[in-house]
C-alpha cells in the first residue's frame, strides 16, 4: 500500500508488498519500520514525522495492499480506510515492475471511493419532493442525456431532483455526486529503485505526470520528493511576531493555501483569539506597505510575518 501523508497532520503511503516503502520511511522520517527482502514485512501502520520548511508532516507507513483489497483481502478495507483520512497519498511502486501495478492500486482505491488527482464533479444535484427530474445542461454533453440521467437516478430510487451539468460529465461523475461519499485526494507516484535502471529510462519516467523517481536505499532525489509533497499539500508558512520582539522564524504557523486569511490564522493559533481580535500588523508580500494594519479578512502569502493585536 502507499504511504499516506496528512497535511501537517498526515500523509499516507500505498503500495504493493516489497517495493521499498519501509526503507523510504526509515530514511525520510528517521523512523524504524521493519525492512526485509520479503513481502508483507509491514503488518501494522507505522507513523513517522517529516520536518520540512519548518512544518511537521506526519507520514504513515501502511501495510501493502493486494488485488482484491477493496473486497477485504489482506485486511485491505482497514488499510484503505486509513488512506481516506489523509491529505496526500504517496503510491510507492517498484520501477522494475510493470506500471500495471499502478492501475491495479488505483482500481482498488477507486472501489473504496478514493479519487486520485481529481476535483469533485462540477454537477449540481438537489433532491425535491415532486416535479420529476429536471435536467439543465450548461454545455453540450457527449454521454449524458435526460433518459440516461433518469435511468441512473432510478437505480437509486430517486424520481424527483434537479440536476445541473456544468461541464461535459460522465455517468461515473454523476454517480459520484449521487453517492456523496467520495474523497478527492492528491497522489504522488513514487517510483523506487531507480539505481537499477538506465539514464534513458529515467528520462522517460520523469515525463509521467505526478511522478517522482527515487532510490530509497541510496536516498537519491529525496529533495524533489519533499518539494513535490509540499506543493501537493498546498501549504504556506506564516511567522508570528510578539510585540516588541523579533519574528519567530523557527516555528512557523502552517496554513492550507486555500484557507489563509487572518481569521484562519487566529483559529489555527487558538479559538479564543477570535473573540479578542482587534486588528493585525502584516509584513511581507501580501502587505501594501510594511507593516500594514489589516482586519480578519486579509489574505496572507507564504512567509508573511503577522503580529496580532488584541482588544
């Protein structure tokens, strides 16, 4: 199974057995996870912490999954259930084995409602008490039409609903929206054991989307992997400055780049700071001048310095 990463919480690792995932955890996070040259060495989830750019990112080394995991084989359901909670999945694959492994792992995760490197379908869906099925298509559709939409909804015993297709959607997209239990997680495909391939083969691998080739044993290309993890987690660092003191650059507050307002920062520090908040002083790229006095709606940028002023 792959390693899983949770934001500054964790990150998970999914892979087939014996692809070097535990070696990666040992060398990346400095945590011992039993390593051996046979399959299913890892039998339980092993947590570790990566420290990168001042942030602590939790990495979970999960037991390997096999074909049929989504149906419960090899404790697959328990392993994949952990993967659903993570902010990022590292799918560790053996570069010497066919990329068919990648398709099989994706199939197992898809069967458990995990969508990798995808955005939630931009489909409006609202049940109603009466009125039948009302379908609105904002763009031409190559697959879905009113009859097919009605047929799909009938499978779920839905006979009254408003459906809005805002892009050229598929049947699977509509089913995902109806089910409502899908999770959309970024994934990095970590191709291990590149010390066993040629430079020409490595050049080809670099062209595969969402892929980072490494050698866990020799610790090759870990810098690229960590930078890609940071990019896919979509994080920014904010430094705090107590009044009359220099900013604390050793312990940044890490925020998701989609939730990076002053209000989000206060919530991250402590909920009570919301009530006592008066204004904030900001130094950095988001400020029009240094310092700038701002309110709780001000949007921050990576490596801004913030001083919160209480009432």
